[in-house]
C-alpha cells in the first residue's frame, strides 16, 4: 500500500482526530496504522470540507490514503443506494497504479455499509469485462486512454462526477496523456471538487492548477533527506561483461530474497531474466511490453515471496509498492538523480531498513558522481576485480 499510514487513537495526531467514522477507523486499525502522515493530516479535513487540493508529494508519502479516506468518509455519510454512474473519478498514469489505488479503496472501505463499489479500468486487457464492471460503480480509477474508450462505448458517463482526483499528474503529462486529459476535462461537470497530486510543480502542473482548481488548499510534503538513512547504499565497480555474473554472485552469496532489479530497457529486462533463471534464480520481468495479466501475476508472485527477483523498468516502478522490500539493485543506472532516489526509495519504507546496490561500469562513473552530489550522500564503491565469478 502506498500509505503505511498509522492508527485510530483519539489524540490530536490520530486518525480519529481527522473526523473519520468508526468503520474507517476499524479498517485503519486492521492495517496496523498508528498515526497519520503529515499529508493526511492536512489533506483529509480539507477534502471533507469540499475544498480543492493541490498536493505536491512523491509516491510513498502517504498520499493515496490522504484522498481515499475522506472520499470513503463522504460516501459513508451520504450514500444510500448505488447510482448507475460513478460520482468519483481517479485518473492515474499506469495500469499498476490503477489496480493499487482501487485496492486501497477496497481495503479501507471493507466495513462500510452500504458497500462502496470501486472499479479499476486500464488498457492492455479486454474492454468488455470492464464495460460490465463499471455499471453501478461509485468510484472509477482509470488510465486516460481506456476511460475515453469506455466513454466512446457509452459504458459510462462523467456528468455525475462530483470529485475528480488526478494522481501523479506530472507522470501522466510526461507519458503524453495531455490531449486525452484535455478531452476528459471538457466532459466533466464544471461544478465539482478537484484533487491534484504531483511529484513536481512544473509549468504544465501550474497550468492545470490555474484552469481546473478553485482556490485550492496547497499541501506539500517536503522530502526529508534522512529518509535515505534507512537505506544502506552500496556500489560495486565492475566491467560491463562481468555485470551479469556479479549480479548472480551477489544474490546467491547474500542469500537474497525479494530483490527488485532495475534496468533501462525492456530488452535488457528480458535478457537478464533468461540468464537468472538459467542459473537457478527464480526471476521474471515486468514492463510495458508484457500483457497485463502477466504483469499482474508477476507482481503478485513477487509480493507474496514466491518469486526471488523481479526485473523492472522505471515506468512500471510507479505501480510497485511493496511493504518491507529488502533489496533494490540498479543493474543499470537511471538517467536522472531523481529517478535514482525514486528507485532506491522502493526499499527502506515504513521505518524498515533496506539495501540499495548499484553496479557501476567505467562508463557510469561520472554519472554516478553526479547522482551522489545531487543526493548529497556519498556511496561506498567496492572493487570487484578480485571477485571470483566463475560458475556465476
């Protein structure tokens, strides 16, 4: 869950103090959350008051629950019977994030009555089951392209939407959804509540803010540098041709379980998986060229511990959120220091220790120095020239 948020006490810093009802507090307690994150303390009451929100927060900051909880609370207060069309629309950039957000709604709404129906819709799978599923849905979590497909099929309409949530709006714009988003905005009722979350506040987000939001409450989570202190970072200097054997050596000798390996391309991901499996390490790839059913299965196996290694690209990582993930390995460095921090931030979450390892070739040296400078953290680099990698 994106929100290892925390519990149902009655102190000022508690979920009960946010104005949430007993069924939600019970679900929160069952998830073993003890107190709300700062973003939840600010956003939940504001959303309950009907205010627009401009939130600047990265994945892992607790933002999902910061809009899920007040939306479910509003349903609890007002819902009598299911309507034919959804009154809440959540737009997200990737299929994985759509599934993840819908699961948070379903988990935290488990004790609500009447039940709140949440449906995730996304491309890469047959549209027909989704056309049936959205009937009577209260909340639709969607990627923009598939939502437009469903509107073209008249499977749903947006005229009943009372709350619009844009989650990871910056990523949707990066992925080229601007035209689709503009089409959807034109179909939405002018009178509505809008909640926008973005990891950055660029010009495009400022433009959306100016055109879509009305006197928004700004909620910003300043990244705390000490968050990286929970992550033990190491790097290994290695020649390019020895990277594969070194990866297998580290996994086997370290007896690693649940290792998330990042690469830069789908081709590298697939090749790496073949070699890992040939060497007795259970591995699977998750990237945009895989069928949705395959991606879902791989992610479930990895989360449950049935798969040792999952190899992923940066795009897909937006939908990966695993509690207590022990290892992240950068088989290839990302292009930007921000992406590096995002990658290693998959581990060391919920106040648990994690380890992030990077394999550095001679060509990577300069780029890795820039990453360390931007991160304001020096990473120990271990020489591997003397490592005996025969048999790996």
